[in-house]
C-alpha cells in the first residue's frame, strides 16, 4: 500500500513496529522476536509475534498478520491514510502540510459537504414521516406484517417518503437552492414543465451510508403496485453505486474479525434477512449490494 518514495513508505521505514504494537499489546522478548497475547482473538497462551527485523506481526492462532499499517488499521478501525498519520505521530515524524487546494477543489469539497448534510436532514425527515403521520404509520404496519419489528426498523434507519410529491422538496427548499436539490438526487426536475418534485414518493426508504457512516444515498421500495418496485438514488458527487456496499459501515469490523461475508441483493432483502437471523449472524453478515434494478 505504501508506494516507493512516498511519505507512507518513509514513515514505514522509520517506524519501529515493536514500539507501535507495544502501545496496544504487552510484549515479551523471545529470541529475535517479541510475543504476547493476540489482540484480535481471545487466547490464554501467547501466539502473537512481532518481528523487529522483518517489521511485521503475525498470530499463529487466528492467522492475522501484516505490517505496522495493517496493525494500526485493525486496532483503530481506520483506513490507510489515517493509519499513516497515526504511525507518524507515534514515531514523532512530522506530517507534511497538505498542498493548497485550487478554488475548484474547494468548491467541490464544499458541495460534497452540503450534500451530505442534506442527506442527513432527509433521513430525519423520512423517519419522522414513518413514525408521526397516518400514511407513515400504515407503512410501518406493513413492515411489521412483513417480519420487521420496531427494533429492526430503527436499526436500519427505515423511513417513509410520503405520496404528495413535494413534501421533501418543501422541507428542503428554504435552505438549499434548486441546483443543489437536483444535484443531490433527492429531487428531480420535469423536463417539459421544468418543475421540481420529490424523487421518492409513497415509498419505504433505506439510508445508504459510505464506509465512514455518512448517508450518501437512499434505496426505496414502493408500496402497492407503483412501478418501479425498487428505486435507488442516482449517481451524485457523493454517491457511486459501484463503490458503496449497503451497511458496510456497520459490518466492516465484523468482516475484519471473522474474514467471512454473506452478500444478499438489495436493501429490502438485507433488512428482512437480518430480522430473521440471530444476533450472531448480525456480527458476521456482510452488507447487501444496493439494488441496481432501476435508476428512474
């Protein structure tokens, strides 16, 4: 992961893996290496080793191993760039200042931040619609009839998009301009009349989050005979269908621990499968792939 000549490679060469791992695990010198109780699984006899010569760690019990970055990523539950910063700070290596962003880059970053905030507000709106309106309560009763209890509904953040056609639009419009509303994928524009309207109408909604847990899109299932039956957010500046797995933000820790995944198709299938599964399966199940059946 660390490219030759990069800052990450420089940090890796200067870092002492024994020192870094020693902040998390009590290590004892055993010959050329160090050993201790593995932090990734429960054990009574040490099977976890750290090699200062090779600058790697390995556990003979669970098979977990890698370099100093792999260790920090697993312990801190972070991605590679953050692991580089953590190791650099622990080893007293100065982190270079980021290159000054161009006006265009700053504008794009600002837009992404606004779109993430808009999706957060939309999620709150959908949940309130499900819990506090006659139409939403009817949708909630339908969910329970299909095997989703209140804990599952709350756990998945399931909400409801009302049938009116402009309820969300009216909720967001005082704060966001028309271009942002359309760019978000939450609002569509009638090509002939030019009017704006809610993309999701009379649908049960499922928030889709990126790996950091920020809501970036929605999946939705129609009630009744409305078509298409399943609908997702379109591609936006914060959402790419090919790079987001539904519920990965909540499943990645279990995946790292278990090295095991179960993939199911669509947000609806994932939620129903989880509602029927045991708590153990919840810890090891992989998130579902967002449905690609429709972009309407």
